[in-house]
C-alpha cells in the first residue's frame, strides 16, 4: 500500500487498521481471493478449517473454526460448553464488488488490437473504469475437476474516446454503451487472454474448461487528504466489512471465551451485487447449512434450533452513503451521515434494510460498549434505496437483524473512498456485537 507523509491527526491504531484494510484489499482482487485471504488470516490466528464433505462432531464445531465455499467464508468461535440452546451472534458481509466479468468466449480483436470480451457484473459506475490499468483475477476450473486461483499484473485498459472525436461530450455528457464501449484492450496482434491466465496459473490453456474472472483496478490503496484522513481503494464496498469482521473474530479468538458466551460467527457471502441467489450467496443455503449442521453436532433438534435462532442476532455489515458535499440535495435533510462519524445504522421503511427497533438497540449497545461513535442513514424519499444481505438473512433464518456499515463516497466506482478512522471503529463495533 502506498504512503504519504505521516500526520499527527490519525491515531496510530486507526492508521494501522486503515493500512491493513488496504493490504487486505490488495490480497483480495476477487471474491475467491477474499475468502482465501480471510481464511489465511484466520489460520494464522489458530482457526481450523472444516470440510463440508465430511461429518462434523461436537468437537469439530467447538473452538475456532472456518468453512470456505467458493467465494464465501463462514468462521466462528464456539465455547467448549456450547450446547443446542446456545444462540449465535452473527456479523455478515459480502466478498464481491461491481466489475467487468469475462464472457465465456472472451477473445475479441479490432483494428489490430486484441481485446477482452466482458459483461457488466453488478452496477458499476462505468465511467470510473475508463483509462485505468486493469488486472484480471478469479478462478479457473480445470479438466480434472480442480480449481486454481489466478491474478495478473496490469494487462488491460478501457481507453476513452478522445474529445477531438466527440466534441459533444462537454455539452451532452458522457454516454457509454456497455457492449460497444467497455471492452478492454489487451495487446497488439494475437494476444490471448485465456493463454495469459493459464500461464499465470501454471497450467495449460487446454486444461482450462471454465473460469470466473473479473477486472480489477491495479492502483494500490492509499491514505490521502490534508492530514491523511481518507483511504482511497477499490472494493471498499464491501471488503471494508469483510476485513472488519475477520479482524474482530481474530481479536476475540485471542481473548478468554466465557462459558456462557454466544457463538460468535462471521459470514462473508458472494454475489450480493447481483442479487445473492447463488449457492454461496446470502439467498442460498450456505449459512443455514452451517448453522443446522453445527446445531446438530451439538445434539440439537429442529425445535431447539428454532429456539436458538429466536435468541440470536445478526449484524449485516455493508458500506453505505456519506452525505456528498457536491450533491447535498440527494440526501435526507435531517439524517446526514458523514465520513469519520463512525459506523452507520441503515434504516428503510420498506425494509430494504432489515433494521428494526430491537436491532437498533443491539447495534447501539455494541457501539457504546466499543466506545465508538455511530450515526444513522435513511434515504431521501425521492431516491430509490439499495439493499443488502440483511433482509435476505432475516427472511431465511428469522433472526433479529440490523444493517450497518461505514460511510463511503464514490460507491461502486472502480476506486472508492472512506474516512480512515471509520475502519477501526467498525472493527471494534463488530467485536462488541459478536461478544455482547
């Protein structure tokens, strides 16, 4: 991660947390890498990996444990005395971000230039992907049924049309056709993106029979601002939350676990940006599968599991919008969440966020216990409201759920920004929520 001159304004622990988030983002160019980077950190902290294909015993599911499914990860700390009546405290997030995703046959060429055929993943600000050096990252599925992760150095770019050839852009604004204008260039002549990916992964292109690969902004995260108040980075939505819950769980693993503590669990789902309806998304069975199997290993029944669900809480951690200084009319006139104001409670009357009064109380209690400020977001009535994994998780499990996260500017840009101080504040709030 790049650095600028030191400043006295940002406390050392907050600076370290912001830089560590930058390192986490750099190590997580795709959802698959993000899940594995969380797994790597958890393993270093003493967590054990479970295999979904094997039976789980009570001994397997107690202590510090994690499970990876594709680009998603679930990890938890269960007290040795955990039983079928032990409730969960869950923090959830998502590993994916808007991007350009390689099409099944990504080989293109025009005007003597090799290109990459892509489709739009999620809802990116397309203009932010122009004139940036891009990496490629994701996973390759091989002929023998195995998969390998792959990432490249900067190899691609989506060049913008020169103003000399589009004089109307200053008058009419930039209009981008996702099919015609967003295909990155890769090289001159016969450059082949699949051969490049196979070589980077150490396999032959013949062995590659499938792939899930996206474009990644190559610029490193960086602290900036008059006193380094801000962090600029790709994929803060929502790796800021994945990092916070991972580090919070690691922090709890290093402390004594009370015998009567709830099971502290983090889940980082994939595919939130495209609706969550996948086997590793919040709309799929991954979290419920793990909870059901964990509860059964602890000797529970269906009735006792439902009782434990009713006593559990979920914090859906996802980044939200700070009030924009250049577009103040786009925000609620009263609730004006700000960069540096701490984690933000997200409320919506249409239940696009799952927050209710009970969830609010749990969130406020966690922030007060952690000693961090908190604030509230509600949409301007004239603006449509996004959503998160919160309502989906609440619907599937019936647990009290609250939506919160740090504030961002430039959300869904190839390069977003947040207040550096909010990174540690969210981490501390997650830890307090997980162990009330």
